[in-house]
C-alpha cells in the first residue's frame, strides 16, 4: 500500500471551522476543475472539504487542494492486487476523515458494490451527459454523432450501476451546427461548475436526499432526470428553486 499525505497548517480553503460546515471528501483523478468550483463555494454551500484523495499522483487537482490548504492523499490503485483491495483501502482512508458526503470530481475508477453500498445516499458524481443518455465515456462525441439538438450534464447519486444512480440536477446546453467535441465540452463544463456546488449545497442543508431509488428535494421526489436547471439562471437563484 502506498499512501502519501500532504497536510497544511492552514484551514481548508477559505472556510472557517464553523460547526455548521458539513465535512466532505472529494476524489479526483485529473485536473480538478470541478474540485476548484467546490473549493471556491464552500462558504456558500456550508461545506468543508476535509481531504482530497487521488489515485493519480500527477493529478493537478492535488495542487489545487494543497494551494487551498486542504489535506491531500495519494492512493495509487496500481499498488493493489485488485479492485476490491483498492476500494477497501480507499474506504478506510475516507472514513478516517469522518465525512458526511463523498464527492467524485473526475475520479476515473469503476467502484465496487461494496464501496457504493457503504456510502449509499451520501455519494455524488457528476457526469457530462443528460442521463440516462450516454453513460460511460466520450459523451460529447456521442451527442454530436447522434445529431442531438441539446446536450448537458447530470449530478447524480452513485450506485453500483455505472452512471445509473438517481439524478439530482441537470443542466442543458444547445448543440450548434458547427460544434466540435472541444467546443461542446467547454459549454457543458461551464454548467458543471454551476450545478455541482448547488447539489452539494442542497445535500449539506439537508434538502437533498436519496430514498426508494429516487432523489428527493425538500421532501418531494424529483423528476426521473432530476431538477432541470435553465442555463440562463444564476447559481444564487438555484440555491432556492
């Protein structure tokens, strides 16, 4: 087992150690742009990122976390015999921080049922498509190849089914005739940085829950595709739909 920890003496992000701040752990594998959105909105969402964990030692998300004074852990999956032993070690590391919420922010691992069951109802992911369309990889390419008029992003609870958990919120963007994968990805990414903090804030305030296989907001079952965010609305307005 290989674990490297980088701890800072400063507080995590710009968030004070207020008792009301909900502790969460964020898992990353890459650049961490969604992690940055979550770091920047901790005060508004009443959360505190207590650790950032990555399976990739070169992930830029680790630098973002360290710069924000957040404890960083590197847990390399290649050092483990199989997926099950890695996920067990990952669970033990996460649980040592006692988070109320675990957030996947570009964590490129297929998780075992033991892992998803352990965090049922408190594990969120963001996926760049309008689920249930285009589960898995290359979502922007697939939307363009299908000739879709709109594309988007979904924040959903995580289950053992790949990208199959209950959607909490979606944002839609138009697909233009001259779009490339890169242009479409950039347009979707803007919405990712808006709706992920919103979903996290809903959860932290107790408004967003999982029950009977559906996402619930304010004790009401959300539509099967989750709350539909209009891309023209502001994040502030979204916090109280």
